[in-house]
C-alpha cells in the first residue's frame, strides 16, 4: 500500500486533515463540539462496517443514513457553515489576490480610524453606550437598509451626538463603509451563545452576532462599565485601550 503512495495521495491526506481541523475549530468556537464528535463517530462506524467488515445489511442502512444525514447537517449547521465561508473568503491570502485587481486609486481605508478612536474614548469616559460596525470585504447593504441612511463623513462629534442617550438613533448600530457613515439606528443579528458573560448586554450580543454573520469589525462601548470591546469572527476583545483599538482597526493587531 505504501509503495504506491505518491505526492497526490499526500496532498489528498493533507487537505482532508486541514479540512477536519478547520471544522474542529469552528465547532469548538460555536459550542457544538459534542455534536461534531458524534458525527465523526458515526462516520468511523460506517467506514468500519461497510468497508472493513463488509456487513451488507447494516452497511446498507448506514449508507442511506449518511446520505440523508448530510442534508440534515447542512440544515442544523447553516450558521456555522456561513461563518466558515465568511472566514474563508476574508482570508488574507484571498484578499491579496483580490487586491491585485483592485483600482489603485481607491482612497485609504484608514481615514475613519482616528475619529472612531477619539469618539469611543470620549463615550467610554462619559459612559455613553455605542455600537459601531465597520465594513471590510463583505457587503453590509442588508443591514444598512434597516437604519436611517446618512452617507456622511466620519466625524467624532457626529458619532458622539448620534449615540447621545436622548438621540432617537442611539439604541441601534452605526455602520461605517468606505470612510463614510452609511447609516445609524441599524438592527443587527443577536448572538445566543451561552458562553457570553452575563454582565454583557444586548449591545455586546448584537456585536458578537454581527461578527458571526459577517467579516466586519464591531466596536462596542459599554454604557454600564465605560469599557471598549471589539468583536470579530466570533471573538471578543474585552476592555481594550485606545491604543489597542487603533491597532485593531488598522490591522496591526488581531482580535
């Protein structure tokens, strides 16, 4: 068997191992690792019964079960699959290839960083709650349409005014794309992960939920504690400094 094992077989094994590892990380982060372990156990039993022991009756039953089970898994794990595809599409390697064909005349994406950092520092000091979504590669038009359209330049004073407690839009999210405030008062998906600390409220759950659905960066300012949190790819960086926030927004630091 090992005599005929070539480079193509090695690549095949490597790709399967890589795929299984990525699925394992995805299931672990989403809290569904137990289900993943059960699925792997069923597959191992199926291979053992059908291929190794060649039990035709039970093997045939398992064959049918595996065929239907794949569709069931897609339905059960549709959110995790979407998150996996978003993570794959936002991978730096793919973005590099995409960047080769982009218009070099595009404006810098760093213009919004200073106003956002300044506004978040001021709001954290005053304990003003805020939820700011910053678009990356994935289009956020469906979420932008849930709020009030702006198309305004990113300005620290404007951000603070929109999240002022008496503002009619302060409870929703602000979405920034292409160095502009596209909308405010937007509705975001809420994460129902049981692992979220109980002291975190709806803003943090909405920020985490948005990070699971898209590749956006979400900045949350806590109204109760006056702290700054960043959500990205289903992860939270809690109680960060202004310097950390600037580094995360500029891509110098990971969440």
